[in-house]
C-alpha cells in the first residue's frame, strides 16, 4: 500500500472510531454505564493509538496513551465515570479529531491546539495521580504483611519451587484465521509490542498450513511463540491485543510462572510436542522442567488411550492436525467478505459511465425503431432492460443511511442544551433511511442551522415550560422517511411555536413586505428564510444575527428540494425538508409541448387523462368530482401554438399536493441522465435540469415541486380577484 493511501485509510478509520467512541459515551450518559460501552470506548482509543504508532505519529500516540491509561482505570472500576469524566472524555475525543485532521492535512508535526492539549493532559494526569496514591498505600500495606509472615532470620521469601526459571514473559499467539480479511496485519501487533520491550526468542508455528490446493491466501494459518523481555505490566501487554482477543487465542505467561500454568497451556495445544521442544531449545524451560512436562504429557495421552484406544493412534500432533486442516479448508474457504471500501471518485466515475451507457442505449433503441427490424428491436429492448438494472444497481452503491448525519446531533444537543441552560431530549427515528451520498453530505449544514434555531428559539426554559403546564424536559425529534419518490426529513420541537403576528410585524419593519400584503400563514412562515430576517430580541452565541435560515433555503433549493414550516402556538414547530432520492439518473416520462420535449420524474407521475372529456373552468379540471388545478405548459414557457386533436393532462403529485400539467403529446417512459443547467438558465423557474435524448437533442427536466407551488399561487390570485370583483359589485 502506498504511503498516501495508508495515511488516508488511517484517517478514515480513526474518524469512524471517534464517531463510535462519541456514540458510546452519549449512550452511557443517556442509558447508564455498561461494560460493553466502556470496552468499546477503550478499544476505539487503543486502535487509534496502535494504528498511529505504526506510522510514528507520536503526537496522537502520546496523547491517546495517556487517555488510554485513564480509560483502563475506568474500565476496572477504579475511576468513577461521572459527569465530569464524561465531559473530559468527550473533549479528549474532540481534540483527537483535531489531531486526525492534522494528519489528513500533512501537518502531524504541528500541534493544532497546544493550550487545549496541556489542559486536557493536566486533567488526565490529575485522575491518574489520585489513583496512584491509594495504590501506593496498598502496596506498602502488602509489603508489611509479607514482612510479618517471613521468618526473622531470612533475608527474604524463599523462591517458589513450583515456578519455572524463565525470567521473561512468554506469549502464545494464535490469531483468528480471518484476521487478514478483517483488514488487520498480525505483524503490526508484534511491531507495536516491541515498543514496550525486546524479543528474546520467537518461533513460528506453521502446522495448520493446509495443502497448496486447499490454501486460501486471505486466511492466516500461522501461530507465534514469543519470549518477551519488558518492564511493562500484564495489563499493558494484554492491551496490545485488545481488539483481536475475541476471535483469537492469546496466552500471556508472566516471568517465573508456575509450571502448572505451562502444563495447562500446553495440554490445550494440538501441537504441544513441537511447542514444548521450542521452549527447551530457546531456554524458556530447562531440561528438568521440560522433562517434567514431557512426563505429564505422556501421562495424559496414556490416560486417554486407556479410556478410548481409538482416540490416540500416533502422536497428539499427527492425530489432530488432519482434522484441524480439514476444518480450516472446509469451513473458512466458504467465508465471503461482506464489505469493501471504495473511493467515492470511483463510484462517481461509474455513475458517469452508466449515464453515457443510458444515452447510448436510448440512441440504439431509436435507430431500431426507425429500421423497423423486429429482431433488432427485440435485442435493443433486452439491452435497455439490462442497462436499467445496471443503472439501479449503480445508484444503489451511492445510497447511504442518513444516520451519517443524524449521529452527530446527540452530541450537538447535549453541548448546546447545557450552554443555553435548557434540558432537551433528542429522539431520532428513521435513521436507516437511505439517500444519495452526495446529498447526505450537503444536507448536514442546513439541518444544523434548523436544530440550533429549534433549541434556541423554539424550546422554552424549564421555568416557562412549568408555567405553561408542560414537562420541564423539552423534546426535539429528528425523523426521516421515504415518501412519493423522495426523502422527507422532519425536525420537530414541542416548544412555544411561531408567532405569526410578530413575524409579519418584523417583516414589515425590515421592508420585506407591506402591511396590506394579505399573506397566508404559509407565506408568513416562509419570511423566516429571507436574508437578514430575525425575530430575536438579542443576539446570542447560537442565533439572532439573521443569518442561517436563508442559507438553509438556498442549500436545499440547490439540491432540488423543498422546505416548509408548520407551527401551532404553544405546541411546537415542525420544519419539513423534502429531497429527491438522487441527482444522477432518474426514470422519466417524456412529453411534447409546442414541439419541445420535456421530462417529468416518473416517481411523481400519478396518471394521464384526456382533458377534453372533463369539465374545465379557469385552468381547473373536475376530476372524479374534485377540482384539480393545472398549468398549460405552452403558456408558461411561451412556446408556439401546435394544433393537436387531443390535449393530454399529466397528473403529478409531490407530497400531499397534486396538480395537472397540460401537454400536447405523450412519448412514454425513458431513463434520464440529469445534466445541470448553465448559468443562463439557473434562475428559470420550473426547470430542474436537462438530459440528452437518444437522437442527441436536449430535453428539459421539469421542476414539479415548483410547478405545484405555482398552481397554489394561481389559486390564491384567483380567489383574491374574485373577492375584489365581489367587493366592487357590492359597492
């Protein structure tokens, strides 16, 4: 792996681990401490330290090592995981994120915030110092007890006759066969181990290697027997293998361990004879100790043979290795890797190529129709079906869960609620709803602004909520769901709601509207998205400057989305964002208006009807005894008149709203590769993009949400004209 690629992989992994670490901390704060959550935090920090240590990123290694020592005390119940410790750990995670960002920017030699680092390290050392003092006292007490039981004339305790003479640690390592598939390198653990001491001897155990035909290059068949000289504690050595311990066999024998420990360990090994011989050759066991172990081994084998003569046919190794090889060869060969990481740029390139394939396929289908060759047409239909499947599969690769955005808000709500002195509970639902990766990244900032406003302006203080008969704890909800071919994201708070009169009064003061504008409730709420608009009486650290909500509207419009506000005074406010599933390739429906071809997103099309067979009045058609407004697209876009015996009406629906689009002709379904409009057309309402047809012509894609909103404005204008005529008639 190239150095840059390895650095990128480290950065990505570290960021994912920091997110998991923060999620575990917030889970502890809401649900209480659990051993699994605490271990998850420790493993995240340890993994980051180990990965960074392989690349000699000493700044993050040293800081994380200090944090890891404190986490070890927390894990062992020595340090209490109270509110102060939770805040400290969250702040340490934030600083580690800055260190990771520095690595990503090739600035790992520079400390991003030396003052903050010094403060955090001082606080961590304070916890360690408080722990060390009682530990030192307990050591003194233990020493005194030993002195009391020792004989007065002896200089010290007699050596334990049951202990081996080996003065070094002995490590027996059998990594999981899938360790390589999991993206881990066994040698990296050994390299990191050497930062704590030196290797005295090492033996590679290769008896599990199967025949060449049965070998899987992605499996690990090797074991290791290592003598290790170090002054480190057992916990420190054990922590090296923390995040592979669950699936691996890791045995650590301390210097001068009991011979019975070696005996129990060796008897559990299928290759006990070879390992015992290695121990003798390396000096880990002397001849007397080794001979005693061999006698014990023979006794065990003889006992098994007496109870079951068929259990032992040769040596323990030869008897068990074929079974072991068969297990590795049969069971592990069938395992498949479930996930693979791919650069986003490669996925984008694939989507672009699929788009070109869609356009080329449409051209081939058009040629087949003109040739009127039946076999040619059948072949192009098969190809078109396959291209459509490829399109759907390629787009699915870019779909990710919106939880990538939602997972950052528990921390945001926690910190901001404390900053503004409010008790707020966050409830997240629909986090598994999928959306295009590019859109997930772009929706994060708008959601952040909405959440901040809901907490600052929407939810009241505890005193105000008590006075209003509400629970003291405010509720903020984040919800995502699929609806009518789009994704709906809702942010709801149970706060005071919006004051229409106050919003309108502020808008008049700022010159945004006139006092006699006659705005509907929906239009009044939309004033919040005007640049510079704010109803805050004073500026706070969160809001009040009149910036933010206009950015929200602009960013959502750029995503071809829509944002609406619904509010009830005293009950709360909901901001609803509606976004298309993707901005790359869509299934479309082609229509002709005045000689021009337009494409309507197929997910938004409900049905098509013949307008001449229905009652029509002022661009409103009676459909199944209900009025439905429609837009003559020819008049809207000022296209030339075209004689047509049949006027077709395409019924479209966006959310709960419906409208009709009057067109000259229907061409049918198509696959549309969305191309952005140039600056010349960027401000044209009613168009969301363009696509290339099979014959090379350009077709415009209709912005259905905007067109439906346009019908609503047309209805309101008609109502006002009617009221004006009636008022004039009465006068």
